[in-house]
């Protein structure tokens, strides 16, 4: 097994099948895209990006190991990045 195949197997074991994660992630993103603030362009690009990344992490949790601490830390980190950007704007 080459390095890429080994990595993909490890990720599949941890997060669930790529196909299921992708489907769940896209379904979550569809809900987000249908929301009022997205439809009216009320969110900043960095807010939308964090929501996309959080959706992917949620999909991994929902399809794989829900006790994998790093997934939860990643969600907190993406939310913190938004908070940091919002704080920059407050201090202007």
C-alpha cells in the first residue's frame, strides 16, 4: 500500500467513507446556503468559509468517530477565527 492509499484508509477509518462525508457536508451547506443571511449576502467571506469548514467537520463527526477530539477543536478553531476577525472590526 502506497503512502496516499495508507492515508486515505486511515482517514476513512477515522471519519467514515468519503462519499457519506461528502453527501452530509453538502446537505449541511445546502441548508446554510438557503438561509436568509447567505441569500442576502449579509455574511463576510471569512464567515462563509468558516461555516463551510465547520460543515465538513460536522459531517466527519456524524459519519465517523464522534469522540475524536481534534474534530471538535477544529470546529472551535474555525469559530474562533471569525471571532478574531469580528474583534478586529470592533477595534477600528
